[in-house]
C-alpha cells in the first residue's frame, strides 16, 4: 500500500469523509482526494498533521498499520540475549 491508500484506509476506519478530514486539517476535500489518489505529493509535515487528525502515529499512516513498539523491544531484547550467550 502507498501513503494515499493508507490515508483512505485510516480515514474510513475513523469514520471520516474526505471533507471532514480536510476541515480538521484546514485544507479542501479535493486536496485529500488528490493525496489518496497519489496525484499530489505530501510533505512530511502534512503527513504528521494527517496522522494527528486521525489520532494515529505517523508510522501507522506510512505503514498502513499501527506498530506495537513494545513487541519490537521485546524481540530486540531476546535477540541481544541470544547473541550474548553465543559470545
């Protein structure tokens, strides 16, 4: 999935129309539509604002799913312990 598809996915998950999301961001419904269709590039600042408006992390918006950082941390810890044992 690309960023535009992710915006649409999360917008719909949150029950918002393009117009409603646009109002939250102070931009037009048309601009949201352009982002979702991939017809307009998006600045990182705008990605952060969209994520905030959708009440998700920028990572989730970029990746399409929320990332459980606690699981990543646990996995890294287990990997580090395994490497240490081998040394």
